[in-house]
C-alpha cells in the first residue's frame, strides 16, 4: 500500500502536490522535526479539513501550502508553481494571485472600513479604481455585507468581521483558500454561518479549500478530513454529507 | 482608496500619539530653525560684503576711550585712503528709556561717502542732503525707525542722552532706506552737536570710519596706522569693519558653540523620541504586517509604506515647525530688532529652512527604517502568531 492509496482524495487534476515534505526547527544543535515525509495530492475543487491534536503540525503544514513558510525538505507544487523555485518577492506575488487567507482572529485592519479592507489585496493587482470597486462590491455581496461596507471592524460583530475577511480572501479570485481555525473565535451560530459560506465558495465558485480545525462539527462541512499525528499524515476520511 | 489614503489612515491609527510626535517635531524644528538663523544673522553682521572697503580706528583700550580728532588728518594723508568719518555712539533714547535704538553723532560731511553702498539703496537727493548739512540740529533717520515712531521729515525728535549730559532736539531732514534693516533702525546727527554740547568731547571722538580706495590696501593700512600711533598717548586699535562688529557679537559669549550644542541635543532627543515612537507603533502592528505580507505585499513594499508614514509624519512636523519659526522671526524683528541692531536683520533664511526640513526627513527615515526593516525581516508565520 503506497502513500497515494492511503490518501486518495478522489480524481481531478492536483492543485497541491507535496512530495516528501519535511519541516524542522533547530534549537541550538538539536533538530526538532515538526513535519516528516508528507506526501499529498489535493485535487482542484477539494475541501479539506486538516485535523489532529494540538502541536501535530497542522498550522505548519497549512503555512507551507500557502507559501508563507519554507520547507526544510521535499517539494511543494501549488497552483502550478514549484514553490521552492520562487524567491521571496515572487512568492509574495504568487500568494496575491493564487491564495486567499482566512484567520482565526479575522485580522482586519482596524483603521480601514469593510470596503477598504477588502480592497487591500487588489491594490497590488493593478486593477483600476472602477474595477476595484466592482470586485469589492461583488465580494461583499457574496458574504452578504453590502450594507456594512462603510463600517469599521470595531463596528462589526465577530461573525461579520470574519465574513469581511472572507470577502478579502476571495476578492482577487484565488484558486486556493487557506483557513486556520476560521471558526475558533465564533459562537456556534456565527460559526455555522461562516462554514456554510465556505461550503458555498467550494461548491459554487469551485475554490479549493484547506481548513485547519479542531472542531469535528466544522470538519464535517469539508468533503475530506486529513489527520495529522506528530507531524506525519495519519489517515484520510471521506465525509458523507 | 489610494496608497496615500492607506498611509494617512495608518498614521491616524493613534491620533494622540501622532499629535504628540508631530508636536514635539514642530517644537524641535522651530527651536533649531530659530537658533540656526540667529547664528546666520550674527555671521552676516560680521560678514557684510558692502564693508570690504572700510575699516575702523579706535582706542586700543576700548570704545569708551576717545581719540583726538586730529588723527583724521593723518588718516586722510594716506594715499590709499579715500575719506574718513568721525562717528560716536550717542546712546540716547526717545521719550522712554526702553525705546532704545542706535543713534550716532557723526561727521555729516563724509557720512554719505563712507556708507555709500548703504545710502545708495535709497533715492535720497542732493537737495535733501544739503538740507541736512545746512541745519546744524538736523538729523537723518532710517525708514523703519521713522515708521515705528510715526516720524516724517520736518518732525522734531528730542533725544535724552544717557552717556552724555545733553538732550538735543533734532529736526528730521532726511529719511533713508538701507539694504540691511539693522542700518535702517538708526539716527545720525551732526558731530558738532556733541562736541559743542559736551565740553569734554571737544576735539575727541570714539571711532574713525575709514574708506580705503581699494580693499587690497586695507591690511597694509591697518598695520601702518597702529604702528604710527604705537607708544603715543592715544594708542589705536585698527580693524576691518567686520572684525569690529565681530567684537560686539563676541560680547554675547561663545554663541556659536552654545547654539551648535543645543542643536545637537535637540536632534538627538527628537531622534530618540521619534525612533521610540515609531518602534512602538510598528511593534504594535506586527500581526498586521504579517497579514499584509501574506496577502502578497512584498517585504520591500511594506517597508516603503512604513517609511512613507514616517516621512509624512516628520514632513508635516518639520513644515509646521519652519512655518512657526518664520512667523516668530517677524516678531523678533519687531521687538528685539529695535533694541539690538543685529536682530533687525533676523529672518529664517531659505537655506536654514531647507536644512531643517531635510534634517527632519532624515530623522524620520532613520527612526522608521530601523524598526520597519526589522519588522519586514521577521518571518510571516511568526508575525501571525504574535498577539496583537
Ligand atoms: N518557530 C518555531 N520554533 C520551534 N518550534 C516550533 C515553531 N513553530 C512551531 N513549532 C513547533 O511545531 C509543532 C507544530 O506546531 P503547529 O503550530 O503546526 O501545531 P498545530 O497542529 O497547529 O497546533 P494547534 O492545534 O495547537 O494550533 C509544535 O510542537 C510547535 O511547538
Ligand atoms: Mg495551529
């Protein structure tokens, strides 16, 4: 039984391919392995819940896939690019074009209103003023917050803030959405709303989503669950919805 | 939203902090601009390009000692000398002792030749000069002094003596302009008024202003005059007009060193304050910076944005500081300028203003660059983990 069999996530072109990916930290001369021998193919349009105990390496793996961290071994091909081949600036443009980020703490810019927060990643794209406005409005209407456009983060509820953050993540129309505990700071009702929204982004817009979560209920919204255990892939579970 | 809007909104994150830092910048730039301009003003007073032909002869033991007026004859005999003017600081006041300005008893026959460049700036006519020469109790006053006191030609100005026990009543015969405001805040009257009114001044004068035909001759003349009167009853000290004025400036102490010292202290203090504020402001945004970079802002782009914030901050502070200094300079001219001739020329020179702005910008860039560079070198994953 080889790795590909164990972690079969269904057909389709892979949008993420990890080969023998490893990540270690060094404390003095002591190597602390965090991820080891990760082989993984994730097809276009997948919705993955990355699960595992605290400290098992979920965030580390997500960061590698999203191109904000570098592996210490192996190769990652994401959205058609071998990330090891890109320098830091190229990687930054690559993220802007291909990855949308959703954080546990929303991480909106407090001095910008909802509209401006969503507009931020578009400032790098060279889109004109009018085009930016159209795309921001489109993204905000998708998360159902058109009427809160001029509100500042402190004038929004947690659930609304996270929806603005989601609008910001999708405004550049990336192929891949990464989310680290996106419902970790929300109550059950708001969490449910955000998860429903992410499911729609997956089914209706065809976004590939990798979501780290502790919460089995959240994981249930994904189509596949990948379990990490002490830095190695443990098992994959297909979710029956 | 444009880049500038983003930068501005980021600056306005903490209005109180922004206001405090701009306020301290305004104050520092103001202080430095005023002090440096003071220095330039004093330098200019001792570096008058129009004085290159002139030198001053006075008593070796100081200005309170008098020289015989017969010395003028010797001075005139020197072939390199064009003309000589006896000039004595009178030190009188008008109406109120606080109403102080420069007033001199001077040899009316040569005054206009000695200070040809200065008087040349006004359109005074031969007829006006004749009016003054004809009237033994006539006087001439500078335009700015006349304006301040509401004087016009024909008015009588009663002066109260402080050094000399006479109170001459002088009729204004001529109002002159001068390229330097300090020369305009002055009054001259006939030397005879002093000589005839004060018996102990008969045949004596505190200084002789001499005009050489060519500037090149001056060094030789200075030496010759002092040598001629060495070991006489009235020994002389002869120096160029600029050196003479420098003597007055030196009475204020080593102003240059003090001003440079204060400037350095202010610059260091503001660098520390700005650096510390920017470091705190940037540290508070550790997570935000990581989020920007995750979204695709390169480290260089984030660094430029942060630098632009710092530059805008100090730019505003620096500009306001210079503007305030400029405003204050007008006040100095109007008040101190009347008491101390040097201050009448006080202004914030464009070079000083530019230097202050450039200095402020340099401080802003330096104070921002260090924490901003460190922040953009930090791994994104670490920034995202930071609690902020
Ligand atoms: N900068 C670092 N230096 C050293 N060790 C690190 C560093 N970052 C993470 N680790 C270690 O790597 C391991 C995996 O961390 P990671 O954040 O990926 O875990 P996680 O699965 O996301 O945990 P949690 O569910 O608590 O978020 C942990 O043991 C952690 O201590
Ligand atoms: Mg984690």
